[in-house]
């Protein structure tokens, strides 16, 4: 158990819909990362937050948005969903968000778009 | 910007045999190097990492990796594998003083046969 929790574990929805994925970091970790994992694209970095502020942005679509709240939990919002958005979405956390940090990954949310 | 190449997408091996999972990286500056493991239906977890100092790093479950600066490699080895080592292994690199975000390789699936 990494100490990072993600809800829900599974999500099945239809094209065009909007969903929210939630992540609670390990106690004491200030930085949160979101990743998308699919068979064809591998593990893709989406976005990083540090202590409530956006710190780095990766291959995140404009239809996707995220935020980190004062209690440090984070949410990833996916809207106008397409079939190609079906993937595993991981949240990870680290102490300071630095390049040398170990990232602790949650168990993931499996999103299926029908 | 850094990049990572994992040369083998799949490595089948028999139980108690040695294994090497290859990882090469590209960067114009000093790097930090990581190996993460993903067991079926789980998130990634750190196996070992190189930050500085001794170029040989070891994990608690018998894996080791050696940082070779001249060959820009960080191959993962284990002298005798177990069935329980069956998993996906990801090499990652981040730049010292650079982006906070590590770049992950595409992963190598280690399949241990009895």
C-alpha cells in the first residue's frame, strides 16, 4: 500500500460525458502528479501540482483539467469524453515535487468510455 | 530534454535464471535514474534509484542496476528470478536542475515461467 488513494476504482461512461477522478496523496506529500496509461501510448504525464499550484504540464488535452485543493487532495476532470480516452489514470504523490523525488503511485482509476 | 529507451518490450525467462532488462537514456546534463515495477492490477512502485555516489544500486528484493555514464545506460539485473517477479518494469530519467518530471520508458514485461 503506497498510501495514495484514488476513487473510483472503475468508471464506465458514454462518449460526450464528463467525469471526475479523485486522488488523496500520502500524508506529508505536497506534490501530486496525474498520468494516463494506455497500451498504445504507454505512461503519459498529464500535469503536476505542488501545494495547490500548477507546477508542470505535460500532454494534457484541453478537455481535461485538474486542481489541487487546500487539503492537498486533487481532482482530474475529463469532459467531452471520446472512445480514445479509455485508459488507466494514475495519481502519484511525492514529498517536494523535485526531480530526485520518489513518486508514490495510487492503484489507478480504470476509465471505460463506450 | 531527456528521453528513455527500453530496448525490449517483453523478456521471457525461466524461474531461477538470471535476467537483464535494458535501459538507455539521452540527456545533455546530469541525470537521476529510476526503475519502477508495476505488478498486475496495481500502480507503479519504486524498485531502486540512482541519485549520486556509487554507480551500483540495489533493491531489497535482489535486483540491482548499474549507472554507466559513458554508455548512458542503467540496466536492471537479477541473478535468479522468481515467479513473483513477473511484472512490468519501467525505467525513468529526470534531469538534475531541470524539469521536475521524470520521463518514463515504454516498459518491459518480464514473464517468468516455471
